[in-house]
């Protein structure tokens, strides 16, 4: 069991990777000064570009990304675990990965995760998104062990797929994550309830940094970076969409307490399903 301080960094990433890295670095340093030893940034921390062609021109491989290099150096200097919610990185296939990185306090990349679920949708306000046209989806959920506990890695739209988080909880995750770039429309409707639901049903902390505001490419994201405890209580929130950070104490013993009070994972049962075509007899 561990007690530590966690931080969410809220960004409004634009088209310049170097400029985004500079803004993020300042906020990361402030969060570390406030005592955070686990610091998370949002989805697409390094760049937000609507145009596929422009995105391809700006990004490179993961290891060459200036944002990633900055994060590794700062994590080592500050002796913190740094979770990059995701970066857009080029793959050998010619597609892009929406890839999260977990960097240890020594500056080494401890784990990476490619977002599984692609946001392909037409929203009522006229917004249309086809992530699968640009991004290559991941194939497996990833967990990693940090000094303070086991962390499950997910990204944004993954939060709408509860099976991902239940599998991570079964595998011992105490801290679940869904760093995001939620649209304002979907954020206003669903952000809080989805974050709280994933925490409650799995008896785990849910920590999700977010993008916020009107971005350089014209999109608008919701902000409201959030931390929820295993009982579903919001323990920290940025109640706006400006670049900023929050810090809160996390006590992993609360995970065991929540799971003992509501042992949903232990009480799971395998079951089948069928469409009934009329009751022929009453089951015994």
C-alpha cells in the first residue's frame, strides 16, 4: 500500500511540437514542485492537427519526438514517473500510432500503449471524426508497475469500453487512466459519468488528464482534467478548459477497501446469452 501525490497536466496543444513541449514542461515542473511523483499529460500532448497531411509532415518516430525527449529528461531530473497520455508517432506501416508512454523516474521508457478504439463518428453538431483513416489501432491492453502501484493504460475513447478497464482491474490495476481530448459536446454530456463509472465498477482510482479549449486547428475540447477515488468521489478537478494542473493525494489502500465493500470483481460469474422465443417451461 502506498500514499503519493498524483498530478494531471491540462494542455491546449497546437501544431508546434516544440511549443507544446515547452508549455507542458513548465506545468510538469510546477506539479513536481507541488509534490507530485506521478504526473500525467493528456491525449495528443505533442500535437493536435486536423489535417492528415499536415500531421504526417510534423511527426516522426516515437523515440525521435521532441516531446518524448523532453519528458524523459525532465522525469529523470525531477525523479518522477511521467505518463504521457499519448503522442502522435509515425509507424513503419505509414500510419500513425496514438501512443501513450510511461516514463520511469530514471528517464527510461517503462511501457507504451497504442490506443485500441478508434473514434469514428458523426456528431449532431456537424463534427465528423474518422480516426481509423489515419491511426493504426493497438491490439492489447497494457499495465505497468510503478513504485506506488500498478497502472492500467488507456486513451480517451477507450473509456467507453468497460471491458478494457475490468480486465486491467482483474490483473491488479489500482490506478486506471483515460487521458483524453474529448470534444466539448461529448465532454459536457458524458465525461464525468464515464470517469466515475469506471472507478466505481472496478474499485480503482481513475486519473485522466485532458486537452481543453479552442485549439489552433479549430477543434474545441472539454478540459476538466479529473481524478476519482475508488468509491466514485471526485478528489480533484480542473473546472475549466485552460492549460493548468491539479494535484491530489492518492492512497492505494482505498482500492482494497472499496473492493472488499463491493466485491464486484470477485463476484463475477461466467454466463451465456440467448434471445428467448417463448417460454416453453418454467426453469427449475
